[in-house]
């Protein structure tokens, strides 16, 4: 829920305590309407102007992903290089924050700027003003004939306050708790960015998968229909064996109690030849369609794997996949062009579920381990696991936290991959691992460990079922 005015007034006072005297730099637009400043103390000032919940808050560290190309961040980086915060207040008794900034122009002369953030649900805006209160740039401009003109060069006027807007008290507003709630929403910002940057890729993969499944269904229908005519040769034989009694003018013949349709406009011999031709075509259709069906199934499987990987891949891999698939689409030879890094079988990790909704991914060689840990699943809080001090599988539990039961299941899988029945396994959040010098090598900042004396029976069952399926 968006903050009401009293809450925003309290939070503005908190922001003033946190930011006045500090510098803002490295401004970027993370996704449409989502802006970040890096604070000089290493934290991040986030301004999210989306839908019914526009918000401003301080967060720790950076959110994954570089800035997108857009006019506002380019202008802000030019105008607000290492700007010092000199004041923060709300405007007009409404949901508007004004951040006063001191910075230097291109000739290194001190200048003043005001960053105005309007936090109205579904009508938010970001506006930069000069020393005289004139608009330099804004996220959402309006025309001269608008009720409130807002564009470069016009004097900024706060919107009229809604007379029906009820002002609540904010005695219990907790700024720290509010920031925790806002930080918890940041996963949705990452998903929003992925949709914006890679939506075309996901749409293409889904269309290709659907097309492959449709093709598969059609071929299966053709095969089923052809199978109905495999025995038509027997009908041709029956006609010749009973040439004198078969009368096509009746429109049918009695084939051992079964009525078989005949063409009354043709002779018995012509009907027999028709049956022979249909049987021959049916055999040819089944032979060719079986090969095409296998190709269609393989194609559907490739796109299914592609979608699964893309849904978990980091931005580096997604960018590479976009280039490969979308360029292939433009060249109209997407069927011939596979995303090599994505679809190489040697790179594909293995997946099992514990039957309770939790998914576990693991590799069985250096290529799979490297692909899994540094491209496929890089969510910072997913649990990463490995046998201690030995070569073995990298394993990731696809969730932000894990229960003791899930850790036991995952550790058992790690041991089974190395043909061990007991041993020590180390684990940590993914954010604690770094890529080593060799493929599949990992450097850990910190970790925890657990020692298993027995393999989890459910993990053994899932692992054995996977091996049978492969």
C-alpha cells in the first residue's frame, strides 16, 4: 500500500536524518519507472514509480542488473554528478517529497537542484527543477493546455490537493519496518525488469513450444487415422476372393459380419484397387509421420528446456539467448538455429523434486556445475550445496530458505552423485559464492556444514527414478 501523507511526512524526516550531508551518484533506471541512486555510504536510494504503490526507500547494496538506456538517467547523471543532499521535505501537505541538492555544473560552479517525487497512486512523477523552480526534465510531461502544464521550462506547481483525501495519523509508523517491507518487494522489481528486457524472448520461446506441440498433436492424429486403413488391403483381397457376390451398387459389402463402405460408382475391381492404394498410403504415412513425430517431440523438448533455463538464467545468458533466438527469427531460420549455450546437452543440469513442491537442481560434471551455479540459477538467497573438500555435484535448492528436512534431502543428493553413503556437506546462500579460475570451481566467502550418516530414503528414491528416466 502507498504511504498516506502523514506517514510520508514522518518518513521524510527519517530520510533527512539519513541523507543530509551525504552524496547521491550513479543514477540509473533499473526498469521503467524504477530509479536508483547510490548513496555515498554504500546504500541505495530507490524511487519506484509504478501503479498503485509508488514508493521511496533506502535499501542495502545494489539490485542485480545495469541501467537501461533512457533520457532521464542520462540527463540526471549529467546534472547530478555526486550531488550532496542539503534538505528533504514534503510539499503542499501532500504525498510529494522534495530533495534539495547541491552540485557542480560543467564549469565546476556550485548550483542548486531540487528533485521532486510525486507519490500519488497511478499518477506518480519524477521532476528535476533548477534554482528558480523551473522544470528541467520530468518523467511524465503534460501539454500547455493541461490543467497543470508540466514540461521543460515551465514553473513547477504542485497539484491541487484532493479535498476528499482523508489524512490519517502516523503515530505508529515505523520507518525501519517500512523499509524492510519495501526490500521484500524487490524480487518483483527483478521480475519486472526481466519481463521488460526479455519479454520478446520468452514470448518467442512459448510460441515455438506451442507450435511444436500443435505439430506433434497433428502428426499423432495423422498416424491414428492411417492406422485405421492399414487393413484395407484385406478388403481388396476379400473382393477378389468373392468377386461374384460383392455388389458395389449396394454401397457396402459384408466383411464377416462387418459392413464395409464401397463406392457404388465404381466396379468391384476398382474398389479393390482403392483399398490397396489406401493401405499403401497408410503404411507410407505411418513411416514418414513417425520420423516427423520424433522430430516434433525433440523440438518441443528443446523449447521446453529453453524456457526452463531462460526463466532461471542470469541477465548475461538471457542477453546471449535473445541475440541468438531473435536474430534467427529475423533471418527466418529459427528452426535451423539453436541457442548453443542454452541447449548443449552437456551443460544441462538435472532436476528432482521432493514431492512437496521444492525443486533441487544439480550437476554431475564441471560443465553442468559451472552452468548451474553461474548462469542458470543465480538467485542470491537460493541455497547452494557441495560435498566438503571433494569433487562432486553443485546443488541448488530453488527457494530462499530451506528447512532442516530440505537440507537433509539436498545433502543426500550430493552424496549420491558421488556414490557416497555418508559424509560432510557444506552449504550457503548463492550470494556467498564466487567463480573460481577453472570451470566448475567455486570460491566461498562463508558457509555452514552438516554431516550425514545415512542417505535420506526419499532422496534415494528420487535419484534412482531420475537415473531410470535418463
